[in-house]
C-alpha cells in the first residue's frame, strides 16, 4: 500500500488510506499494527481491504443489525458533519 492519509490513535495502531498494493489505480484502507517490540510492520495483524469491500462491510453490518443504536448515532453524527 502507498498511504496517502493516516490516522494514528496510539503508538502501534493506525488506519491508512491510499493506493492499493495490488493495483495503484485502486483505493484501499488498511488497519495497520506495528509490532511494539521491534517497531516493524505486523503483516499478520494489518489487513488491507479494497475500498468497495470496506463500504460493503459497513452497509451489510448496518443492514444486519451488527451496530448498536449508540454506535449508529455516533456514525450518523459524523455523517451529518460532512453533509
């Protein structure tokens, strides 16, 4: 992945958005974990997902009731800020 945007919430976890590993014309998202002992990238714990799959995961999680009402409210508040 060639990250274009990064959100870091602690010393070993971040979320990255950018060009996909398999095709640089594709957009993807990665839940990245670094090994706290070595500081190196943890491949097993860091999944890169195609953007279209990520959107489907969110939509299906909502449709199938996997988010709690408080979680949906939190998500809606963030969506409302962008509209």
